[in-house]
C-alpha cells in the first residue's frame, strides 16, 4: 500500500509537468511512465526465488506467491496463467475460508554443483488436500498428500504433509502447493529445510506427543480405578474431561493416522475438545460445589456446559461448525478462572488446587486457540504449550481428588470415632441397664423360685419342691420315711362351707402339721412338710422309722383336736387319715415307688376307717395300719 501511494504521487507530479511541456515532450514522458508502470507491476508479481543451497535464505518465515483459486477444479497449469493476480504472503499463513483452494508458489534453485535434497514440510495436519506440483520436461509432476491420502500411501511417511524436493546441480524448479481444509481460521506454516533438521523436528514432535499421551493415559487409568473402587462421581467427571482432551490431543497430533483413521474421524478432534470443555465445567461445578456456594454462577455454568454439548453435536453434523467452538472457548476460559478466584475468596476447600490446575490448562487451551486464529504469533513452544498445561492440570486435579478423599476419610474417621465413643457410652449405659435388669431378674427369679417352692394357699412347700427334695435325698442313699396326712371328707367340706373356708381349713391344718414336725425334729434340715394335693399333705422324714412317723402322726391328731375345727356336717371335728412308707434307695427303686407305697397305705387306712363306726363326739381320729419296706 505504501509503495502504491508513492507511485500515485509520482504519477500526479509527472502529469502536472506533462501539461506544461510541449506535445512531443508530453508523448515521450507518457511512454516512459507507462513503461515504468508495466515494469513495476511485473516486478510485484514475480515469484519469490530462493537458492536452497544456501540454508540462510530459508529461515522460519519466508515469502511465497499466493492465490486463492476461484474454483477447486483448477489445475497447476491454470494457476500458472494467473500469475498477474498473485500476491505475496509469508510462509506462516492464515486461511480464513474453506470454500476455495489455496495455492502457494515458490521458485527454488540449486546454484551449486552438488545434488541437493530438501524437505518441504507443513506444520499443520488438518489439510484435506496438500498436493505438490512442479513442471519438468513440459510435464506436470504431482505428489498427493493430506488427510485424503492414507499414511502408508504417502511418499514421505510423516504425520504432517511433507514432500521431498530434489534438485540437480544448477537446477531450478517452480513448486506449486495446493491446500484446502474443512476448518475455518486455520493457521499453518511452510518449511523448507535440510533432511537432518527435518528428521530432528519430526522426532522431537513425536517424542513430545508420545510423552504427553503416555503420561496422561497413566494418570487417567489410575483415577478410573480409583473411581471404580470408591464410586466418587467427581472422579468420573475428571476422567470424562481428561479422556475427552486426551482424544483431542491424539487426533490433533495426527497419531490416529497410524491407525488408518478416516478423514471424517480425524476432523472430530474439535468434537472431543467441545466435550472436554463441557465435562471440565461439570467437574468445576462439582469440585467447587457451586450449587451451594454460588447458586447464580452455577446456573450460568450449567448453561455453558449444555452449550458445549450442543456444539459437539453440531460439529458431528458438520465439522465447519467448529467456528462456534472457537468463539466460546476463550470467554468460557475466562469465566472458569473467575469462578476459581471467587471460590478462593470464599475459602472453598479445593479452590486452590482448582485455580492452579485450571489456570494452566485453560491458558494452554487459550494459547493454542490464539495461535490457530493468528491472535498470537506462532512458535513451536506456543504451539505445544497446551500439552504442558493439560498435564499439569491433570496432575493437580488428581492431587486435589486425592486430597478430597483424604479429607473425606478423615471426616469419616472422625465421625466413626465419635460414633464409637457414643456407642461405647451407650454400651456402658446399656450394660449398666442390663446388669440392673439382671439383678432385678435374679431377684425376681429367686422370688419366683421361692414362690414356686411354696404352696400359694398354705405356704408349705409345693408339690414341685417336694419332688425335687425327695429326688435329692434319694440320690444320697439314706433311708427315707414318708408320711401322708389327708383331711377326711375335704371335698364335702368345700361343698358345705365354700372354697374360701376350705382354704382357711387347709391353712390351719398345715400350721398344725408344720409346728408338730418342727417341734419333734428341730435340727433336721432334710425334713420337709409340703402340700401334696387337695387336702393331702406329705412329710418327708429322713432316717426315721415307721414308729417315729406314727408318733408324729398321733401328735398332729392331738393338736388338731385342740383346734376343734368342725367337719363338713358340723356335728364332728376335722380329722386326718395317715399313710406311711419307709424305703432305702436301691438301684431298681425310684422315689415314685416310695410315694406309691405311702399312697397305697393311705388308701387302705381310709377303707379301714370307713368300715369302723365312729364314736360320737370323739376328738381323736381312728388310726390304723402302716407300711414299711426296706431294702439293703
């Protein structure tokens, strides 16, 4: 533009001079002016030429002729005819359109007497077509490259479009390079460099990406196993975000070409970066708990994540929709950093980890976006800065998750300790209650035992206690005498006076029996008075004879006469009938045998007694018979 302005001024001054000059002089100057303009125009469209034998001429950036073809069907011969329309561009170029072919033309010369090989390399892999043409012996030589050509079919097996340039001594070639891409706003660079330098850069590029992919995959797999172990959803969001970005790097680095992926799949890199941004936002929401700490911001983040999911879908439908992604990445990056700063001011637990990690990641993402859009000047460091940022982010987020798990474990341990302490206190209280209940139960059982051992009417020993005591004495093997005392006509007594009166009668008779036995056998702990059944009483007399038992029975009868209890008819007094049995325990005998013998004796005496006429007004019962059985 500056050269054109000077030329216009120069032409204006000449025009003024021409007006003042004679006609012949005017014609002469006009011819000179036209010749000058034609020469200047021819010079402006001259194809840049470089001596590739001199490595100093081809630095990182150099100039090339450029033309944007009006249609994709044009051949290099057609482009050669458009030379007057060429413009000059830097080898670091920016392509704003996807609807045309972009042609770059450069002349390379070998001014030496040696055979020279150089490599023409394009440092961006997202060209659907990258084809090289040159004219030799009036024939166009073509070498196809780009995503439409599988890696194994390329002449130079490089992940980026690369072409071998061979020049014989003093040979000159005009190289036509045709490029087109489905991406808007694509920035790339063309390099012509010695073979050793080319392979060195290729190896460095492969090493950088392989190191990143290996380290990132290791971290992601480790955290995936942690998620499967503890089922913490924050780990899942972290894994989704990390694996999405991993896929982006894998595609962006062109490593997928080793797998023979198609051009369509390769262009899905921007889909994965859209998903990575969406999951990063979800991860940030969960990590910083924006629902509780920043409710309004949380709604905005939710909207942004939904928008990135939508963009991912749009890119799947048409890869050219990635321009929406480029428009949103930078503002969203700033928003996420601002959220991290706000969380830090609110002293959210993991805000420091988040802010540092996301800063590196988002700055790296911002850098590569800015480089691709031409906002930042290209350099190998700037182009790969996002890898370092992503790796630092993955590592710091992994540490953050580990720290959170540690906090959760400490909190859980503290709660468990509190629970254990509370349970210990409750256990002690419960144990005290149990001990108190046990004591009360023991006392109640003792009371029940005492109650069960006593008859509930006469308070003599019960039938159950009688059986237990007799069995115990039987096992000792000493002689046992059993005395049965049965109230005569007790059933009739109950019918005549009622059961309450019958109970009172039982109580008075029981008192007489117990007092007589206690008086006559005061120091024997083995003796036992019990109510056997109904109006029948049983007295166990260990190591006593039938005669002694008969003596006790007579004493009982005498004292009962003194009570003068009326019988059921009211015309006589209550009387008893007795039965005796004595037995020494033996192997073929049981306590029930002793009871049976005493009961038989009682029944026999009742029969005998009923056959004898009772004397009127007699206070002494008629007493007959006894049974004594001795073994051993």
